[in-house]
């Protein structure tokens, strides 16, 4: 019976997935955003302050400066006005100018002052939310977006940003509705269509997601998020080769980051292409910046799980060089995982003594590491130190994460030693913990031997 490596490695090869919404940063540079953000005042006194003749004079001076592209002069015209402290309209205009000159905190202060003077100032609520979103204060932006909607806002910017806020909080159904409404008044803004695609993917509708990403890719082929998102959707549709093609396209654009290269390697490995997987993993570790250490270790675990020992050894050595022990935090769990992989590789490739020493060091640091205890038991069994191996398996079986694997391997060792009765008891317990047809068939054979 082929014994599972599942718990020895504790590895899962993930599909390529968008862990969070694509950054909203491109929105700030789009022409549709600029038009929506700097829209002129309306005439509804319920939602916008009435502008006096004195205020109009100041705003005309600001407009003259803006036509000359003199934003600093426009700011000076506002800050130099005696009307500013008591004029919601002037405070709002100053907030807009601070936002455009990337003085975000100053912008927020002016919008808040304007709202203190005029609480139903719809555009001030909306633009304060814009400033908060740019600073990643999503939940703080939410009530201002909702208040703007209560005051009658129907513009795509308000609705689209609300969709983004919902998306960052995992409220994908609400995000989908907001993004679709946003496109009614801002159909040319790709950020909202991208948000719709991501929401549909989160709601497990990959077919619709692929279609939307097709539109985005045709319109904006230079945007890597369109290709990456569609790659995820294609993989979920059971089309891994097409998903790989998308990732490779982004890679040729020079925009596939280290963590994404790890995902590409996983896809190659799932297609039984360990050589291509190793090349992608190595590129991820050598990238600038490299893939996170934990993801790099996950790649080593994946190769071990596929029993590609030579490739696993090459990658483990590279990961060790790129992330030396001295650079890792004390008690680093990812470092322990890499050490376990190295020990397993050494066990499977005949480097027993070195691997045993490595696992002994892990157990000395963490006597409750069930996965390391199992590995050490396997080394002891190879050294014919069977009583020690039995004790280590029993110790590992006390840990929930390693109980089933320890019982299974302990039972197998007893079968090899001809102790069939005790082996049946342990294998039965393992089968209860995780039903497995192959283990069930093996157990029946052992029962026959026990009789």
C-alpha cells in the first residue's frame, strides 16, 4: 500500500486565486474619475449649500487659477479668503484641491469641516469617502457613501466605490449589485467591470467571469489583472492549460510576481509537468522581490507531495540559499516546514543520518510537532530501532493534526514486523478518522493475515 504523504507535508496545492480585489489605484488616474470627482455644484439646496455672491467671487478666482493650471495659486486664493471658515462650498473646493495635489489628510479635514457646516452636503460625503478609500480606510468610507446615496446620489463613482468597499469586506453579492449599477452612468470605467468580474468569481460563477474578462482583455490587454483574473476563472472551469497560457502571457509582459509564479508552478505540477513547475518555482524564488518565504516552502512541499524528489531537492537548496536561517524570525513555522521537507527528501533519497539529525533538532525545539515525530519514527524504523519508532508513533498519535497518519504508519510498520493483530486495531482507528478505499482494502488483507 502506498502510504499518504498528506500529513507529513501538510500541503495543499491551491489554484491561482485573487485573494483580494484588484487595487483601486488606477481609478485615480482615469479621465472618468477626474470628471466625476471635479463635477460642478448642482442647484439642489437640500444637498448642496447655496453659493453667495461673495463666495462666487472667490470661486471665480480659483477657476481662473485652475485654467492656468496653477493649483497652488488656487489653494492660496481659498486659504486667503476670510469666508473660508464659514463656507462649506469653499471648504469643499479646498478639499478637492488638496486631494488633487495628493494631500489626502488635509483634504479629509476640509471635507469634514464642510460637513460640519452643512451635514447634507452630498458631494462632500462622496468626496470624503473617496479620500478615505485612497487611504485604505474602507469601512470608514462606507457610511459616507451610503449617506450620499440617501441624499440622492446616482453617479457611478459613488456606486462603484461602494462596490469596492463591499468587496474588500467580503460582501460579494452587495458588491456585484453596486458595480452593475455603477456601470449604468460610468460604462467606460474598466474598474467597475473588473470589480463585477471579481465579485462573480467570488460568488462561484466562473463562466460569467471569463466572459467579462474577455471584454476587458480586448479593451485593455495591457492590464495584468484582467489576464490573472481570467486565469483563476479558467482553472475553476477545469481548463488548466488555458489558465497556464494566461499566466505565461502575463509573465512575458514582465508583470508576473513571485507569488503568482508559485501559482503557475502549481498548475504545471497538477498537469504532471514537474520540470516546468520547478522552473516556475525557481523563477519565483529568484524574482525581485522574491515570493514570500512561506509560499516558497509550499512549492517545495508540492514537489515532495508529487514525489519529485530531485526537483524538490534542487528547489529546497535554492530556498535555503535565498532565505538563510539568520534572516528568519525565531521559531519560524515556515522554517520548520522547510526542515521537515529536507528531512523527508533525505529519507526518500537515502541520506538517512543527515535527515535524522535534522528531524531530531526539530523535535528538540517542538516536542509536540506530530509531523516531525512521524518522520523521526520512520528514520528509527530504517535504523531497526523499532521500539523507539513505536513510541514516537504513539506520541504523534496524541496530536490531532497527525493522529490519523501516525496510526496508519504505525500499523504498517507492525504489519512489516508480522504483528498483524495489533496492526488491525491501529488501522481500524485510522480508517474511522479518515475513510479511504485503499486503506480499507489494505485493512482487509491484514485481517486475513491476522486470522
